[in-house]
C-alpha cells in the first residue's frame, strides 16, 4: 500500500483541476454561464450524462476530433494496473480484461512499484459483445487465450457473469479472477474486486490487506456533494472529469482507512 498519501497535496491537486476545468473546458465553463456567476466548483454530474459530451469535455486548445482519434473513453491501462496492484493480483501474470470491444494493447503500462514491469495484456470479448457470429468472437479472443496458455496462468477481470461464462475457455490454465463491480456493489457486498464506471474507468479497488474499498488516490479525488459521492480525475484533461457521480454509487461517502491512512469509499 502506498504510505505517502497527503490530504493537503490531494486537495491541492483537486483545486488545480477545478481551475483548469473552469478556465479551459467548455463543459464546465458553460456552468458559469448558466449560473450567471463564477461557481466555486463544478456541479455534480451523473456519469450517464457524460455520454456524447467528449467534444465539450476537452480543453478549447486541444479539441476532440472523432474522425482522427479513437474514443477518449478508452483508458490507458494505468488505473487498471494500480487497481490490480491493490487487490494483490500477481504482478507478472498476463492480464486478460473482459471488454465489449477488442483493443490493440499488448502490455499494461509500467507502474511506480518496482514489481510492476508491465504484464502482458489481452482482451476477451464479453458474451454480450456485438460480433458477427460465434466464429468471429473465437477468432478475436484467440490472441488473449494464446497469451494465457503460453504463461500457463492469467488474471481475468470482468463482471461476475462474464467471468463465469469465460472461465471454461481457460480450462487447464491457472486463473486468478478479479470481479469488476460498481462502487455500491463493491462496498455493500464486501467482495474483493475492482470498481469501475463506464466514464471514469477503474477508480477504486478492495485492498488485499484490509478488505476496504480504497480509492486510486494517485489518479482520482473524491468527496461527498450533498447525498452523492463525486469523483474527479486528477491526471487527465482529455476528457476533463470533475465531480462525476459514478454509476450506482448510491449514498456512499469517503472516509480514511484506519489501517492505511488513505481515502476509502464507504457507507454512512
Ligand atoms: Zn486499508
């Protein structure tokens, strides 16, 4: 567990991204316009309301161009890497992520922890993924299955139902499954796993040492706004995500882990 969390530095990083959002990003700038005054911080926005907003969530100076670049909702893998480190996934085991579409990525990015040399990475299409037929799905999954077979082991990440459906395809391979859940599901079920939102990506995970849902604080800030939990991406500006209410986050709050002194997501 990272021991060097500093609440002061964390708040400073949040204020910095809030400033950037209001000065440079249309989505947030427009909130000042509709309010008719300068707001102290962006209004909480439900994650679902961000669909179709990529062009407004990028800075004026670096606009999003759908004809020239892939969707910015595709993460770079750093958050997944840190989430896996929190849940104690073996660091050199190939990572297979269940996704709705395939992705041209061969390794996860190298981490700050020395043990992370960037494991091999592959995508397994979820049972509900839109493909021509079963043959095409198998062909697209073949590369990821080959990586796992070669190593004889794999860490498989996906929703419970997808994990159950795909496990038979990894027969004979030592598989460490990591369940992907919404924030409320993770906190209430007390099951080990990683927390994901369609727009924020991976933003928290259960820590292997204490079982609590730790926020990936190097990447995200979180605080309660009214009855909602809002999450802010600290390291990204394309898209700039400030005060986003994750899907299915119910009435969760943030707290400090009594064991680790770092921020966690919890219930009242
Ligand atoms: Zn903890």
